[in-house]
C-alpha cells in the first residue's frame, strides 16, 4: 500500500507543477484529462470563473476508448464554440491513452 500512496503523491506533485504554469480562460479553456482504474474523463474548464464548460467521460481506459473520448470532447467543444484550448495532462505521462485523447481532439478541430 505504501508504494501506491507514494505513486499518488508523486503524481499530485507533478500535477501541481503543471497547474502552476497552466490556466484556462473563457476564450482559451483548459482541457483537463483524468485516467482512473475504470474510466477516462476530460473536461474544458474556465479557471477564471471556476466552472466546467464541457465535460465527457467513457468507461474503459484503452486506446479505443481514448480515441472515442477525444472525438466526443472535440465535438462538444465545437458545438460550444471553442476552438483553442490549453492541454492539462493532470500529472499523467503523455503516453498511451492520454496521448490518444490529445491527438484525437486535435484531429477533431481543437488547437493546442
């Protein structure tokens, strides 16, 4: 159990470091992604008003699920009139499902 707690603490430290440099606005929101044991989630956040503009999640955390989530969040952002975002990987490595979400969202029309 101690290894899992240490791993989580290190991810929280990386997350805080990333968040110190990134901030979303109404015009350019933050695309925050999260990977749990069972699902992937993404949301567009306006940090100035502390509100979530668009959100989506999908059960499963494989590459196919990540691709579907990236398409879904890009489509929802497009309907909300959002084209440019700042990508927040939430302390996770830019690898695997996190990378797939980003690449698919870019292919769906988001610029970051």
